[in-house]
């Protein structure tokens, strides 16, 4: 039986109250939420992200997209810790300029991906807390998606979701684009319009169930004509 | 001396050695990303913190979870007709499956292969660096690097960062003047030559299967079947291995990629033979 005598002044139970030193450490990281998605097609690529910037229980901004245009044929989506996202994109922009000045040509998507891997690995022991996905066109004009982990491991994919709702979106993409776990279905290649509609539907689902995803959706469609942007509103709650 | 600087040769008075001198490469708390073309590796390290426990300590914070891609089964064995290398293709980040379609074999040159297990980023980075060093060796010495030397380069790289939390278990397989070569190298700096190795969290299952079916004078078909079985059964029981089996055969005239088979199909095939 718990009696009033067992409780100390602050209401904590006397016998089970820790009284030693406690370590509080400054954390250099914060989690700012957000979801990023990229899909590669035959001659196009799509990079999409939501625009909500949150921290804990607050929303800092409803208009903070996570797609950044790098070149005319490449867009990167970065989610995780916003401070590291900003620094990382600044560093990538600087390196792109330097490459252009030394080599007199723009970096290709594959080269940007390889470079980003080494940039991320140089911080192996103090990582950039960013989940990156690069979408663009390769040298042959085909769509390419490269997905990264925070320390630089990467590979080329057809589609990838990253960020807070990635675990919810990736299985849906596996089923709709990869035709996984479906029997007797014809594997139709993805057209650009169908891909854009799928991305919109997928983000609407994410906004329903993930608290860090919502407000608006920014889609960047990359084709050989250039990069086209669309903004679609999502749930604001 | 201008030529020495271009070739990257350090003078004896230089306090910080390059990575192969056995000392650690420079560690900064703020890496200078704008000193491009640096010949010495620079890694950022959190100030005042022990690097290997820093990432784990971050997990306590609300929502911040830095999970790196991990997990594998790989195996390789020598037999009369060369070396068989078989790997799975799964990468997991914590309990989330980041990808079921990762390439865990790096093709260093037509006579040298490296496998990857442990942390995906560590393996990709250091083996890519090994490929660069092997290429430079070939250009400087006009003959291909031996398997023993290549594996020594990799193990020295690992020794330079011992204790800092790298995670890599790799097998360097090749065919050089001594014949077929197979070395196991890991993040502690261990370097072992042997006839058969398996690495990764599924290695116990693979060892059991391959040990029971191994014979020195197997035919090539039997060896392919054994490699596939080893990986397939390991993926069946180990949660962190799966996807498909990528198999390579290292022969006297170079390696060939044998197959890429989905493990679910393989397990069904084996099941049918059982009952």
C-alpha cells in the first residue's frame, strides 16, 4: 500500500528517486521533419517534397520546400535537420561552380551523386543529419534517381522516398511503380502524367498519417526541356 | 620542390603524414570543404567527443535518429577452378529496410573483386579508395597489384582509424601471379588469407551450409549451386539479409558475373526438392 509517507516534498517517491548526477548534453542536431520523394521515368524525373518545417510540437514554417535546383537537369531533395540541409546545399552549389570553372562543363547527375557521397563521408564522424535524394536526367537523357544515407552510401534507383514519412510511402511506391506483390499484372511503363498524379496521391496519403508532413506539396518535373514546378496544397492540420 | 608536391610526396619534416604512414589523417572539428584538391584526407570530428559513441548519444534526443545502412551475408571460397563470391543485396537502416537491391561487390579491376558487409557507407568509400590506389599502382609500376598487396592496403587504411567506430568486413578476391587469392579484411585491421570466408550477420548460417557441401574438386556447376544455397539459406533465417544473390566467379582470365537470383525463388526451388 502506498502511503503519503513514501512521497517526498516534490511528489516523487522517496525510495525510488535517483539522487546522483545527471548528464545533460547539448545536441548539435534537431529534427525538422519533412518528406521527399523522387521517381525516374523513361525520359523524365520527378522530385517532390512537402513544405512544412517543424520542430517538436511546433511548426516553424508552412512554406519551406525541400527541393533545391542544382543544374538544369538535376534537383536534390534534402530532409532531416534544416541547418545541415542549408549548409550542404551551399557546399554543393559552390562545388558545382568550381567544377564548371575548371572543366568548362556542367556536372552530370551521376557525377553530382558521386561527389555528394564523398562530401557526406568526409563527415563520417560528425554526420550531416540529412537524408538526400537526387533526381535528374543521366547522359543518355533517361531519368535517374540516387538515394543516400546520412554518411554517403548511395545507389541508383527507379523511385525512392526519404524523410519522416518514408516508411509509409516506400511500400506504396513498391506496389504501384515496382509492381511488387501483385500477381498477373501487366508491367506498364510509367508515363509522366501518371507519375505526377501518383506523386500527388501519395503525398496526400502521407499528410493524412504523418504529423510532420503537410501544408503544401512542391513538385519539380525534370525533362530535357527544363525543370517545371507545381505547387499543390495539402492538409494544414 | 614542385615535382614532389605534384606527386604528393611528403618531406620528412612534415608533421602530418599521409594515410599510409600509419598515423591518422588530420582530424578537424570544422572541415574546410573549400580546400579542394587536398591530398590529405580530412575528416570532421565532433569537439570533445569520442567519435564512436557520439552517434549513439544522439539517439536519445526526441526524433533525432541517425541510422546508417547495415547488415549482410557474404561468402567466398576457393576451389580447383578459381574463387566463387556470393553476396546478398539488402541494406537496413535500424529496423527499416532501406533497399533490397544494393550491389555489395565492387569490381576493382578485371582481376580483383571486393565484397562489402557492415556499414554501407564505410565499405563503399574505403573500397572505392582502394580501387583508386590499385589503379595508381598499376600506372606507377606497370604491372597489376597482387591480391596480398591490395588487401594489405585496405587493412592499413582500417588500422589508421581503429577505435573510431568504422564497421567493415570485406573479402578481397583475385587472381594474380600466385594463383587465386582470397583475403578477409575487417575494421579492426584483421587480415587473413584462407580458403573460405563468410562475413556479415548471416555468416553463421552460410558457414554451416558451405562447410557441409564443400569439396576441393567440385565442378563449376556444383560450386555455383553451393554459393547460391549458402546465401539463400542465410537470408531465409537472418532478418538483415535478403533480396537477391549476386554471384561472381574469379577465373584465371578474370572474373565473370554468374547470376543475380531472387532468394524467394531459390528457397521455393529448394523446398520443392525437399518434399
